[in-house]
C-alpha cells in the first residue's frame, strides 16, 4: 500500500519498489527470466527448463531464411 500511495502522489520510492518486485517474483512461476532462458538457448545452445514438464530441454532453433 505504501508503494502504491507513493506512486499515486508522484513520490519515487525505489528501494521499496524493488523489495515489492522481489517479493512478487517469489510468488509467480513465470518471470522474464523464462524469456532469458529461451534467448540463451537460441544464441548459444544452452538448455532451459519448462514450467509444464520436468527436465531440461534444448530446441533446434531454425533461423528465418527471409531475414
């Protein structure tokens, strides 16, 4: 509530906002880090984990021929 009130009043509270973001990150299974895993796999043949299946995966990504 404090972060929301500060935001409504136009008062920056970066430390409190960061803490709130960190707490929210613990409550969700889907984060921007999931996108980073896919990008790392695409560019460097790293692996990634999925949220719907157990295990470690790698995709044979194909580059577009029109690009």
